[in-house]
């Protein structure tokens, strides 16, 4: 098991637990997820963070109960799909981010979208600079799709796919507030400060 934390800072020697910057509604008994934690993502889901920090994106993939029609319509032959707005494409190709490999034995699995957390400080095992991020997706079985606006993709949360929205507050014409998401199932991913510094 490999775990990573992505950042735009190349000089982090120790990760200290921090509360999320934008708290999300949490299920009863899981409010602690907004508190001080160090976040990491597993290798299978690292494509969620192959973006400049503030880049709004929607990421989808099949779950065990995803219906065939949703899989064929939205994924085709891909394991997952990452949507970004056209205005971010140039930055995606030119910015550098840093992937810290984290010691897996210090983290606990949240059993949700590859997310892991540590409740105490963590010293990373390795650091890799990553550039040309637009070329990182295909090798992971993920298609990068560039759209003019993410707003028309809101119906994805009504499909049987897993849909995560990250930094959506930065998307063009994205409405704020609970009315945009008829289901609470995306609360964990929407705009949380997950494994990025």
C-alpha cells in the first residue's frame, strides 16, 4: 500500500495535523474529520490530486453497484474520468506539484475514496516533483476531459457512479450552498482540504 500527500510546497519536512480549511458536513460520529489531521490518498486514487491546488475538478469512477448504463455512458473503457474547465488546462500542463510519499503504517483507512488520515505528525518517506500533469492520467486508466464549465455536470451526483467535486468554489458559475447537491453523499469530498497542503 502506497499513500501520498500532494502539495505546491517542496520543502515540507514534517506534516502536522491541521483542521480542514473549509469544514464539511459530516455524518454523526465523524465530525472529527474536520479536526486536526494529516490527510493522504492511496495510489489507486492519486489522480484526484494531480492538479494545481486551486483547480476545480470533478472526478468519477465506478462503484461495485454502478449500473452498466452509467458506466458505458460516462466512463466508456476508462477506469475513471477527470473533468476540468478549459481555463485551467494551460496551468495543468505547466505547473509543478509535489508528491510526498507517506508511511502507510501511521495512517488509518477511512474506507472512502482512497482517503487515509493520521492523528499525529508524520515525516514523509520520499518526495517527487511532478510536471506536465495533463500527461499523467492515461497511464492510470483515467481520461482527462476538458469542458467549458463544470456546472452542466451536476447531474453526475444522481448517477450510480462515485462523483467527487474538489475546489468547486473556484469553478465558473458554480452556485454556492446546499441546493446544488440534492444528496449529502458528496459532503466528504466537496471543497474539503483533503490531502493537499
